[in-house]
C-alpha cells in the first residue's frame, strides 16, 4: 500500500498529506475566529490588542530557529494515540466556542490543537518543540474587558503608589478615590481612569517579557522568574508615567500635563518597563551565573546528535501503521472542524414579556422623571438594534428613588453588559459587592459613588425565556454557551437592574421584594 517511489516513501507522503488536509480544514473551521480576531486587533479600542499582530509572527520565528531540531524529531517520530486523545477536549472547546459565540473558548481550542496535532502526527519529541510557540499564542486572547474587575484594583494601586512617590520627592498631594490631587502653589488633579490602570499595557509587557526571557535565559526556571517580574515591572512603568504627569502638572500648565502630555506619555511605561526587564535579566545572570546559550533554549549535544543533523525529511521512512493512523487522525479531526464551520443557523427563542407595574407603597411620575427614564443616545448607538430597553422611576414614601431598567437582549451577546463593565466609564467607583436572595430571586448588589456625589447602590439579576434566574454573569454566559452549542438555540435574556439613590440597604431589599410581581 505504501511503496517508495523515487526515493521518497509513500508512507511519508501520506502522513504529510494527512497533516496538510488537517491544516486546511482547521483554516476553514476557524475562519470565523480569524475574522473576529482581526476586527479586535484592528478596531477594538476597549481591548487594545494592537500588539497582537506580533504574537503569531514571534511563534513562527521560534519554530524557525528550532527547524533543525524539528526536522530531526520528525525523522524519528511515531504516531501518538495520546496526542489524538488530547485533541478531543480542544476540539470540544473550539466547537463550544464557535457555536456558543465565545471567542476566547474558540481561541483556547485552536491554541491547544497547535500543540496536540503535532503530538498526534509526530510524537512527544516534536510536541515539545511546539509547546512554547503554541503557549505564546495565549497572548492573542483579548482579556482587557474580561478582567475588567481587576482594573479598579490596579487603579487604586497605581494612585496609591504614585502618591507615595510624589510625597517622597517633596510634592504634596492627596488621594481622592483613584485621583491624585494637589492643592499647593500649582494645584492639579490627575484621575487614574480605566485606560490608565495599566491593565492593557500589562498584557503587552507580559508578551514582550516572555519572548525576551525565552531567548535570553538558558533554563525554564530563570525564564519563569523573569516572566513573573513582568507584572511588577508593568506597574512600575505605569507609576512612572503617572508621576511624570503630576510633576509636569505641578511645574507647568496642568492642562498641558493632563492633555497633550498625557496622551503621548504612554511610551514612558514601556521605556521604564523594558529597561527594568533588561536589568532584571542581568540580575539573574549575576545570581545564577552567566551561562547563556545562543537562542536561549536547550541545544542538544552536537557531537551526540551529529547523525540527526544530517537526516532529511526526504529520507524519512515512517512505518505503514504510522501513515494509516495519521490518515485516520486527519479524518477524525478534520470531520469535527468541518462540522464546526458548517453550524446551521440557531433557533431564536421568543423574548420574555416584561413590563413595569404599579407597586404598593411607591409612586411613579413619568413627567417628573422623564429625563431619568429616557434611554440615552449612547445606549441606542452601542447596543444592537434588536435590544429593547425600558426604564421606570419609583419613589418611596421616605423619598428614596429606585430607577428600574429592563434590558431585553437580542441575538447578539453584546446586547447585555454587566454593570461592572459600564459603571466605571460613567465615573462611578464600585465597592462592597454582595449577593442576596429575595423571595427566591437572586440579586447582586454593589455600592457605587461618583466623586463629589452621594453614594448609591446598583442591583441586578438575569433571567431568560425559560425562567432560569441567576445574579451571576458567569453562570448566565455558560448557560447561554451550552444552549447555543448543544441545543443550537439563542436564549433571550433579560437583565433587570435597580439604581437606588437616597436609600439604605434595607430600603433596597424592601423594593426588590416588592418587585417580585414583575
């Protein structure tokens, strides 16, 4: 069946043809993912993934530097059933991500297959060469909005550290929320807004440090230590930028410092962080001894492996069983990938009927609260067209006000955003998150406050057309993914939020209890 022709083993041709078919099916199966990643890299300012273009290029470059070892590994390879078994969970992730419209799951599946497929076709020795380049692709996953809950903590840390540095150099300032304020001879106020938290530059610096550590450090221990330093290095770079803005604001025009200079001072983060990264590498050399090797990776003993270096892919003679198993694996993997790409249109569930009702003990006045009940132009512009929003203001006898809002999601997952993602952009600082069960309905409550304004509370809950209720955004997302992936059904979710002002926690819970009639 697998005879040799012209010095080239037909079995080798069969293995490479099977691999090529798998790669082509992967390009077809992940075509939608590539399109969405392109949009995020090029246009999604909230993710700030402009550095993502260099990540796959670097992974390919690492493989190019290892081409001699890769060739030798292929020439001594065997088919691995363990690798094929490992493909299964990654195929499931990619299938769930595609059908559930979860880009991050789809990316995890793709990255895992970049490691598991070489293991399947050529064995563990080849897979080890693909391990770091595949893992490096994790930096292509957009996490800025996914980890938005970290942003506020980074803002507090950056403002507190910057304040300590400013006071240490003799510049008197105080911290108000996440803002650094000075009321001296040259007063200024620098607010550490969400883009200045350092979260986005952190991902870019982690990717940069990982690549630098791989090529500059000879062992995985030292690479891991240097990579772990990327987080404090990024924070240090961000603090240096904030301090420089404050110093310039105190010495010259505050408007210039918080305007023009602020917009173009982002380079300071990377200049400081990169300098500290190189310095950290030198410190590791002094601590562990400078024994770097070219390429920064474990180079095999040339004398012991001299025969391997002469091996050629053209002279590879895989066993017939290897070729047969490779063809089988290609058929199995490619079948799932093609099925993934040919997902039929999902059935769209009917949206729940929701409407506001009169509540005993609370008054409504559409004329008085017309402005508060109005859907903003920003909401209408950002949210998909099939999203429905309605608002109603309720006022208690004690004067506490409760602005209730229904957001009925459409087909797109972008129809509903949890409040933690939107409130900071409106100037609110969030704190004290907690959960309540009010007459069987779960609620998530957070305290919110704007600088110079009274504190308020925000409560929210989710439910869908089947009556499934949760206050957890994560549980809602997973339920949505399962229903889209397994049932091929788009659930119509409703987010009910309550903005309470001039109310105590007991007042809010009493209002939520009254809303049980909704």
